[in-house]
């Protein structure tokens, strides 16, 4: 074990503390694998960050379920299933094509009868897609870095 700290909830300050302790002990952090916690991203902003594919897939499945029924969700699940077998360019292209194909579906709104307010009809699939877009810069760090070293 290198270092540990008992915490109740993960915060940016906890990660900064642990990073500073590793620095103090003389370790050089060359990269970090993220599980989706934003505090990690902020604490390690100076080193390459890779979003864990397992966690990204779980995030998407949490929104669209393991066995989605809607066509858009089924197609998004297929794209995400290829995550570890593809590269950033191809993944981004598939995601862009998916978004264009289901743009109208994603932007559908429903009026809540009790309040008269509009809300997105399919918020969970929108959240799954938004998670992928938000984490896209970190999904292929390991492959992009490896390519740089091979040059």
C-alpha cells in the first residue's frame, strides 16, 4: 500500500490531499484512471486522465438499462459495447451519426399536466448520451498516448 485516507464521501479536496502526499513521498504520477468522480479530474488536471471503460459502460447502462426497449437505447448500447474495441475517431463518428439519427427523438418534450411545464420526454437516454459526450476527451487517452510513443 502506498497511501490511504478514510473518507465518508469522495471530494476534490480528498484527492488533492492524496496527490500531494504521493508527491511528498517522491512518486511521479504519470497518468490517472478515472471512475467518473469529478474530484479526481480536478485534482489530477496536470496529468493524462483516462476514463475507465467499465465505469463508463455502467453509467450508460444505469440510464438505459441492461435490456433497453427503445430503438435509440438499443442502438446506443451497441455503440457503447464497442468502446474497448474502437478508437476515438470511429467512436466519435458512430456517436455523431447516432445523435443525428435520433435528434428529434432526443429533443421531444412532454407537457406535465399538473404543472403545465415542459420536460424532455426521454431524459434518461439524454443523460446517457451526455455522459458519453462529457467523458469523450478521456475515453481514449491510453490509445492516443500509446500512438504518440510509437511515433
